[in-house]
């Protein structure tokens, strides 16, 4: 019987359907929360009472989540914790014939004067972003171009069909970078609105097809690709998206901090009510004692 159940469970795991992983995943999460949270609250309720046990259990859980969300907020975590969008380059416009004066962004139009060459790390990230925007998406099995799945400015079928001639970057940093008041330059806690937009202009050109031989002899060095003199140049303008990597843990920290504070306040109010009730009982007892002493006649 046990062997048959194990075989059925194994078949259910390998055959993905509505039960696995959807329903089974939901049941696992519900059972884990019920065991982790419900068991301590049940033990506290049997020893302290339902309301007090619930308040103490909720305060402990929310306090733990405050500490955990602080760890998520301040340290990189190897597990799949709450995360937002990671920083990335996002294509915003494409300019034909390599004329930056045609750009709709003032910082890009002045990039020849205020810009700088991209670093090696930025150039690598820019190449990946350019590939995702300029290359048509194909079906891996059939090789057909998928309609509607291409990049924003897709014009090439492969990464070897074009060359990157130049990478320029402008902007970035805090609004007051370089002055005595520097907010947001190197502080990840400052709001994104205090950062200046950063743009990159990537100059690309079409590879000259006449220089690509049909077959390269074994052991021979392939020819160096060059730009097609009649293909012109294309400028791809990308904007740096700083992302929202720390926003979800920050929201969780604020939410659990409020819950933790409310539960502590409820416990404080309950203790004050008990103290006032005990004080009233003592006052009533003292009043009864005094009244009894006054009404009792003194012995002659």
C-alpha cells in the first residue's frame, strides 16, 4: 500500500498539472503558516487566554518579521526573498543616420560635449541591452521569427549582423553631485527622485555582408567584420532604470513595524486596564473597611 502511494505521488510530481504545483503549493504554504504561526498561538491561548495569547503571538511574529525585513533591506540574500526590479538599461528611442541632434532628450543632444565614454562594465551591460532591443526573436526549434515578440527596435536577425562602434554615457548621480550638498549620489536610501537621469547612446552599424565568406577553411582565422559603408549608422538611446530592488522589503518593514507597534500598544492598554481595575477593587475594599469601622460602635 505504501509503495503504491509513493508511485502515485511520484507520477503526480513528474506530470505537472493543476494539482502540482498550483494546488499542492498553496496547501504547503497554508500548512506551513498554520503550523508555524497557529501552533504557538494555540499554546499561548491555552495558557494565557484567547485574546492575550493572540496578542502575544502576533507581537512575537510581527517583531520577528521586522528583523527579517531589515535583513532583506540591508543585505543581499541568496534565497528568493521579496525583491523589486533590478537596475537595467531601457531603450527609449532610435535615431537613424547617427545624428544626435534629432533626439527628443536635451541631455542626449548635448552628449558630445557633456558625455563620457562608457566603462568596460557599462559597455558589457549595454551590449546585452542592445541585443535584446535590436535582434528579432526566433523560435529555437523552427528558426522562424516570432511576430510580436521582437525587441522594441528590432532590425537584425543575429548579434553578428551589426557592430557597436561607440558607447557614450551622460548624466547620473545625485541632483547636487559635486557640490557641498550631495543628496543621493552614493546613498541607496535616498529617494530615486533625487537622482539625475542617466542616458547612454550606442552607435551601431550594419556588418558588410561582402566580407563574410560562405565557408571559412579549417584552422583559418575568420575575417574581421567591418561596417557596411552604404548601411549608415543607427543610434540607440537607452535610459538607466534604477529599479525598485529594495522597495518590497521596505514596504514589508513599514507594514510589520506598524503591526508590531499596534500589538504592543494593545498589550499596554490591556495592562493599564488591569491596573485600573485592580486599583478600583482596592479603593472599594478600603471604602468598605472604612465604612465598617465607622458603623461599628465602640465598646463601653
